[in-house]
C-alpha cells in the first residue's frame, strides 16, 4: 500500500523563523520526491524536487531526503507571511508497466505570523 | 505557454445529471493526470494517460466515472450520473515523462464541482 504521511498542522511560525515540514513514505521503491505549495483556492505548484539522499537548496528552500529512513523534509528559511500555504509532499514510484505517477500526502498547513 | 487549461472553472449541477470536465494539457507534454481534491481525502489520482493511452485508472471511484483522451491536446472526465459525494475540486495536470524520469507535473486551475 503506497502511503505518504504528513502532519496536517497547522504549523505556526513567526516571520523570519525557519519552518520545518516533514513527510514519511511507506514504499521503499520510491525514487522521486516533490514538494508542492498550494495557496487556498489555488492549484498546487512545484517548489522543490529531490532524487538523491542529502540536501538540495534553492533560495530559501532546502529539501532533505533520507531514503533509509523513508523521510523527506522541507526547510523554509526566513519565513515570510507569503509562505503561508499548504505544503504537499508527493512521492513517485515506477511500477512494472507504468510510466509512473505521484502519491500525495494530505498536506501541512503553514501559517507565518508577522 | 498558456499552461494547463481546464473548463469549466465552476460547475453546479443537480444529482443525477451528467457532468463533463475538460482539460487541455501543455503543448508537448506526453502525460496527463486527473486528480480529485477534498478536505477529507486530500489529493487523489483518478486516472492518468501516457501518449493518449490510459495507463492506470485504479483511482476512478466507480463506473459512473469515465475519462477519455482522443488526442494529445484534449481530455475529458465525465461523471454520469453525478451524486452529491462527487462534490470536490477536480484538477488536471500534465508532464513530459522521458524514459524513467518523472518530470514536474503542472496543474491546471481546477474545476470546482458542486452536486446538489
């Protein structure tokens, strides 16, 4: 059973702080990992992808992957009120005969207080 | 690029009516995905196509749901007959899948469906 789990939150952090979002997944065969941001009433948009163990940095965002622990995280440095949104973790695995699809967690709602 | 286009953006219908949702993927993308999002269940994959061929429809809730992709630039998701529990936001997404690499999925704006 493929599962992606996230703490639903809400996670509340003060402006300028580091927000840490966590995700665990159940399928050890998973190969690709994504973080999407979804503002209220809008569609998900990709902010980070990561494929290898370790850290990947893009501006204020850092994605961390630990395949042995089946754990993915997203750090947001210098959090801004505009970062307030729901963050969706998505995991991909290619099954035999499949071109691959994403399994999404239910998302963590982040609130950054001015 | 115009991005993924979905229509209608909002749909209100009565139980038992047929509902057709439409999607135009990003030009050049070879994979198309239909998702449903609710507060209770989150974002669920309903079906996805690769090169216009349905690959995995295990997420389609029941026979009332059907999806087609007659060509690379158009797909429909049909619900017949609709029920109140079908009320949700339906997203279409497209991507360019090269070999075994899962490229970024780009989401359309969604269709908000309310079945009374």
